[in-house]
C-alpha cells in the first residue's frame, strides 16, 4: 500500500505536442493518500484511462513524475511497480485452476510454496472463492472471473495499489450490487489504495471516498460524493452527476436578485461576480419543490420511474426537470420553489461563492 | 397447427448431392468393390471377402511403407508446428513489416507441388545444386539419389520449407486475436516471457493449432507429388511412402484388389487418427 | 410512413438440442407500441428477438403479422430493422452512405434518398459527420448512425438489442430519452431488450419480463413493476435485488423468524394462516416509521456496508437472518457492524404463496 504523488503530469499521444489541444491529459498535480479509495469519473475520451495506464506503467507519461511513497517510479515498467489491475473484460488464465490463477503472481516472484498456499487460501476466503478453488477458470461466469482478477492483486502482500478499469461493464445488474458492496467491504477491511475508472456515476460515487471528475483531459473537480452532488464546481459536474442532471438556466443577477426571463426571485446571498461574465443558475431536480407557490411552470410530461417521478416542465421557455416522490402528484396550478441554499451560481461555467 | 410443408426446397440440394456422389461416394464404393474381389483381367471378378485385407495387413512391404509414413509425418509435425509457432511469435505485430512478412510467408504456399519437387531436385543435386554442392563443399557426404539419410533429409527439409508457412499464418492470426489486456495483466503479474507463452498464448492458440495439426497430418499422409518428383521413392524403397506404394501397386503392378484394400486401411487410419486427436484436443471444452 | 402491422407470437418455443432457449411464449405487439424485453443475460431476450425478426425459425408455435402466418418467412422478406449492442455499420462507407443503404436497396429516387438521409441525420445529430466513416466517430455517434439506418428503413418492426449497453452512462440517458420519440410517430412495433430495470422504467411502454426463456409477465411497464405476478418477475424487475423473507402468518401478524414481526396490512387480513414469502423493494425499507403503520415495531439489524452517492445512501443491512438493501435519501454514514433499526413500508408489501405467485391484496382486487 502506498501514497501516490502525481507531479505535473501531462500526456500526449503525439510525438511533439505544440498546443494544449494536443494533450490527451492536461496538467494533473495531485496526491492520493495511502489506503484511499479514488474514482476517476468522466465520459469516454476524457483522459481517465490514459491517467490510469500512466499510474500502472502501461503507458510512459510524456511529462511529469509519479511517486509511490516518495519513490520515483516514472521510468518503471508495470511489473516493477507492484500494482494490480482489474480490466473491463475479465482476464483469467483459462488453463489454470482458480487456485493457480491466484498463485501465479506469487510464483512469478519466487515466493515459497508454503507461503503461496497460505496467502492464496486466505485470499480465496476473502473473496468467497474457496468453493471454486480447484475448478478450471475457463467457463466460470463473468463475475467470478472478475473476482479472480481482483484476487490476483489482493494475494500480493506488497501491492502498492489496485487499479480498476470499468470492472463491472459485463456484469448483470443484480451481481453488480453484490460485487460493488463486496469491493467496498474489502477496502474497509484491508485498506488497499484503490483507483477505480468508470463512466458510471453510481459506481464511482458509491465506491470512492474521493471522486475525481474529468472532462476533456482535465480534472474539473475532486470531492466527496456529497460535495459533487451538492456543490458541483463546474456545470459539467452538475450535468454529469445525478440523473437527471442538474438544471442549468441562464440567469441575470443584480445583487441578491436573480432573474430568469421575466421571473424574479431572491438568492440566499450575493454571488461574487466579476462583471461581464456569462451567468447561469444551477439547481438539482431533487431540490425543486413542486407546489402551488413560487414561480409558475408549465408541466409537459410526468415520467413514472418507479421509485420516484420525473416531472418535465418549463419556466417560460426554459426546460427544467423536477423529481417528486412516488406517491406525490402534480398540482392543478403548478408552481416551483428553488430551495435557497441549494442554488448555485455559475460564471462562465465555474461556480462562484455567495457572499453575505 | 397443421402447416403446409413445402418440400420443393430439397431439390436445391440435389446438385451438391450429385457432385459429392460423383467425386466421393462413387470412387469410394469402387475402391470398396475392388478390395473384396480378385481379377485376372478381361473384366472377370471373383468375390474374395477379406482376403486382400488380411494379405495387406500381413505383408512386410505394407508395414514398411506404413512405418516410413508415420515416421515422416511425425518428424515433419514435430518440426513444422513448433517452428511455425516460433516464427509467428517473432513476426512484427503491425506496420509495413508485418505485411512484408506475411507476403514472404505465403510465397511457398503458392507454388504447385510438382514445381516444388522439381525445384528441390535441382537445388539438392550434389554436383550443381546450391544445397547439394554447398553441403559437399563443407565436408558432408551428401547425395540424395544414393543415400537413404540424404534422401530423407531432403524430403523433410522440402516439406518443412513448403508447409511451415501454413502453420505460421494460422498461428499468427491466432496470436493477433488475443486481447491486449491479457498481456497487460501478465506484465502486472510479473509473468516471464515463457509464462506468457505457456499460459496465455498457447491456450489461446489451441484451436488454430488443432486445425494446423489436422491439416498437416492429413496432407502429409497424402504426400505424393513432391517426393515422387524428387526421389521417385528411392533410393531403393527408402522414401516410398504409403501413397507412392499405393500407386505402384495399383498402376505399376495392376494389383487392384490389394491396392483397394490398402486405400481403405489408409483411409480408415487417417480418419481414426483425426478423430482421436480432435476428441483429445477438444476434451473438457464446453460447446 | 412505415406500414403498420400487428406482430403476434403464438406459443412459440425454440429448442436447441435438449435446451429450451424460448419456452412457450405468446405475445401480441400493437403498431406504434414500445415494448421492453427485460431480463438478465441468457434469459432469452436475443433469442426471442431473432424469432420475431425471422432470423431463426421457432421449433414450435407460429409468428403472425396482421393475422397472417409468417413462420419461416426469412428476415429479408419481412420489413424489419435491427440494432445491436455492438456498433454495426459498413466500415468503408461514409455515414451518409450507411444511412442511405436501406433506401438504395429499395430503389428510391436520388432526391428522396437525400431528403430522408438529411432528415434522419438531423434527428440523430449526425449532420456534421455525414462525410466521415463510422470508425472515425465516437461510440455514441457510431450507434446513432446504426439507429439512423433503422429510422430511414421505416420498418414495421424495429428491434433494439441492448443498443445503449456499450455507451457512456450520460449518453445513454440522452439517447434513451430520444429513442421512443423518434420511433413513436412512425407506427412501428418497437422492441427494446435490456438487462436494466431502471432503463425499462425510463422507457415506459409495455414490459415483457423474461426469465429462463419464459415471458413471466407482459403488461404496461409500471404495472409490471408495481404488481408483478410472481416472485421471479419481481426479482427480474428489481434493482437492487428485492428484499425477501419467508414468514409465518398467524392472525394479524407476519412472524419473521423468532424475534421479529410485522402487522399484516389491511388488504391481507383475509389471508389464511400459514407460510408465505414477503418482498419489498429497497426504497420501501425505511429508517423512520412510515405513516399508516403505527403499530409496527422497528426491526433490529446490523449494517454490513454503506454506499453513498451524495444524493442517496445504499445501506446493506443484515436483518432477521437476511441480507437486505435500503435506499435512503441523503447521506447516512453507517460503519460496518453498526446496529440499526429499520421499518418496512407495508403499504408497498408484496406477498407470495409457496409457488411464488403473487397474492393480491383485497384493496387491489377491489380496484381491479
């Protein structure tokens, strides 16, 4: 287990990058604490897999340094970094038994057979794989195979970090719940440093202590799930996290007063704006109260999605989504109120603080 | 739930059925027919039961050519399969050189059998052939027309030259279909080059290698043109393989009954070995 | 506009060797309807679609279009479009030619082809990519191309086999919203296979729940979700898995093992005493006492693990010998091993008999 320092990392797949746009990964400078659970979240092409491969050593970074517990590993190959990785599609050694799959990384490093036996049977226990121990890995289901991949990492006592590259892609929904919570439990119990790459917000948020949201090669926010949900620092984070995503409405601001179209209402504070910036108001569908007071809206559609309903409505010509309880219904003359301390104001897409 | 079944579609299968019966079933049945009869010319045939089979199986000559056949097949398989895999492993994975290698590799496969035989005949001639001359020049006593060992050496070298490419191409295609994450996982697990081969590449190559093995086995069992052109089965009978012996017996000596019985035994043996190998290779595989 | 037709499967089975891929399925799909096939991997979703399309011939039963038996009529002679999980396009053709390909085959005039292609491209936001080849596009754009091809074909039957499974989460959300709208106007029979309950709910329409080759229920999506006919359907349509427990009913009490009990909700008072299985979804396991169930004592449990999304907390609870999941709004940070008191919202309780069939409450029966 190790602390991972990423120092001024930049990566380009082009040999002689000139402008910023040539970089698949723009300036990342951050420290991942020992024993932390981190998720890299973002749409495809945002650079999250590039960053993961740089950490694992499968990719040699163009600029910057990577330190494991203060030791520079930038130039080291994956086998020299003592990391483990679980891939999108299960990778197992087909011809070996489950037991031998787990023993493989140990035997490769010349660990004695007694120690191998002890470590493997411990790991099999941890992952509920003992009953498969003597089975050939071929022909097992995808979820068991993913556990085997994970086991090959966990079996090594000296592993610095375990990396996951969208590991639940090929797993059925019900098994996802099991695997996800088991992974979380393993992290709580054994405290490995874990890095999890995904485009699925539920996986990222439930897994990680800290979620790193990436967009077009840049980190736009790092925070706890709660921070990302309640105070997205960029409109992209608001949109990307939550379903439906945050409502982002163009707004005119004068002191405490916000104006959407011809509707005016008071904010909780005075946003600290620089003049001339484009301003938007962000409010999550969960934090809009649908009732008979407030701003009048026209309701276009109500989607019953089981556990709750999504109301698609409009304030004048601005579309908004509202989440209401499964037992609730839409009033005859619908109005909405934005919960004041849940409103964020964005200037040129970045969140600004509210002054008193 | 009574549906009118239109059976006319079956007529569409007829042409295939006809062709197959003309080029496979009819000849096979003719052979079966010959194998149980005795003829003295003039189209006079007598039923003989299994006499020919008994005679062929007991004959020293058949056993000798069968042994030669198996030795030959075993040797070329033992060389071509590992060599083919080794070459495929060392070929570049992408880029212009991958294409160049592939084209070079396919060349021997494009040359007709008799040309291969003739080429090697000239190539190996001890007085003027490049191979024969060189070998003698560096001190080997080499003459494939008079020495059994030289003849075998040449026949095997020729077959390896001609057919290893097939194994290379199959193995190369098989290797390319392995997902990169397998190699990445192996690097992370600290696997040696040998372990990568043993636990990733070889298992993933199993299907194509089974195919390569069967193709090369059947082909080598049927080998005729190349050694016939090269050595004519000699010196003596030392390179007289089953098929050469068969032709000698059927056309050279007009011994139709014995040749018929021999072909059938030969055919059944090939079938048996293929079936055995396939079953063993696919054992424990779902679907 | 596409031709409108009713697709009907009558007692259709598909057997391969001794194995049933589809077992005795009967469905009637109306023109203009959106139908979701919901079930886990290998439940038979793809097999069923292949039978509908005419790619496979059923072992038993018949496929009817507008009442006419088309069993065994091959796919080329039916008016069908199919989109797969993998992005399947002609790699050497431009996006424009890809979209135009079904029209080229049917001999439509050049001007009309151009009009149709432009329209479909606008709908799928592909206009700026028309000159590119599919492989130079992102996954989402590639799948939009495949979908645009299905749109211009104006097929009477459009089959989508997990079309969004390989796309990013957010992109999925957007396309999922657009898809029903795009096909709704055309009067086609629209069939959509998915493994995800949430996707079925967001799409709406009708849902056929599949399990081991059988359609266990076919009804409007929300009805299948709220009133599943049996425990299998309820499980298929629960994400996270439904919480269940075997109970003994004695008078007005469900006994959950030794220590715990629940008051039988009003609608089930007439139920004879005996053994049942009850089920409730993760949203109906609560941290505070729900209204109308004042007599229930909380159930005592232990937290296995908590997952927090920022807006919700998924709390895995071990309770009465079962492993349950509770979804609660807001952030609730429990540690593994913490004691917790939970309430079952019995207003949403499902009760199953020994065979797993749902027993409807008296109030539901009155409503029906």
